[in-house]
């Protein structure tokens, strides 16, 4: 904050103020240096020297995002749903506990082309951005949260897993609860699973008519029935649908 030549032998901090804010944030922090007598670097009439310090905004995340988008010096290419995503092996090795670059190779192309067949292109793009920038945008969580949670689990990224799970836990509704419940059960995420079971129990009729449930019922009826029983047992409620009426209340018969 001041000329290094004018060191502690000539000056010392006499007072400082940080009105209503943390150190380094706006408004600027004011530091007052007491200049000792006969200091050769400051005029005699400057007995107190105010110095303003502002927080330094790091451009690191923006720089890494630019590197990812520019493809500069990239040495690996991921193919996801026909789209190419260039990346850098050194970044992947440093950021990801599980080596992504050892995935199944795409036949007939160079060894630097790696096919990813268990994630959508938008999910993989958001995943790469997290690896480079250590952040995930809320808009990505809102639309890709389930996919990001799955890929984070696959590559053992605990911070990303926690971020995705917390977002889903907070925002799950009866409209998407079946899909969230399925991933929670798949990954054995107990907290998220209990939250989903509670949402299901409070809106049985809507959940049983949802596209997610109907798809599971068609593809794996035993699994759908198992999940319903688990929800009913955990919440001590009875699934309600339009299939039959018992004592004036419409309920679904569990097989």
C-alpha cells in the first residue's frame, strides 16, 4: 500500500477504519500510517498518511472459462451426442479424482477422441465448466441438476454432488419428484430420498399421474411398485389414485 522503501523503521499503523463493511470491500478500507520524525521520504507536514485499499477481484475463473471455450492448446476431444468438447488432460487430471481420459475410445478416430455415452451434451458441458471454474450456474442446476448429480457421483466430485443434492432437496416439487426420487434411490442419498418421499406422500395423485412415474411403471413395474411401498411405509400414508375407492377415499392397490 506504500513505497516499500519507506519501511517499518520509518512508519507504523496508527489507526484504521472499515465503516460497516469487511476488510477490503467497498467502501474502501482506510489505513493511517504514522510517519516517524525525520523520515527522508515524506515531508514534515505529512504526519498522517491515509491509504485506501480495495478488494482485488480475481479473474482466475474467467480466465479458465475462456481457456475452455477457446480450445487453446487442448489435447483431448470428448464426443457427446455428436457434439465435440475440447479440453486439456492436465486440467482433468488435476481436478477430477477419476481419470475421464481413459473412457472408451471412439472407433475409427484418433486416440484423443473420447466418447461419452452416459450423459447429455448440456450436462457434460456444465460438468467441464465446473472442472475448469469450480462453479456451477444456478440455471444449470435448475435444468440439469439430476444429470449433474449423476455425473458428479460417477467421477467422485463430492463438492459438486453436495451442491446438486442441496439444490434438488430445496427445489423438488410434485412435478419432478419422481425423477429426483429415482436418482436419490440409485445413489443411495438418504437425505434427498427422505425429502422426496415426503413430497410424494403429500401429493400422491399428482405423482402417480406424472410422466416419470408412468414411464417407470411401463418399463419396470416391479421397481415402481417397490418405490411406492417404500414411500408409503416411510411416511405412513396410502397411495391415492383414481383406480379404486375405499371408504370414500380413492386409493391405489399395491401389488
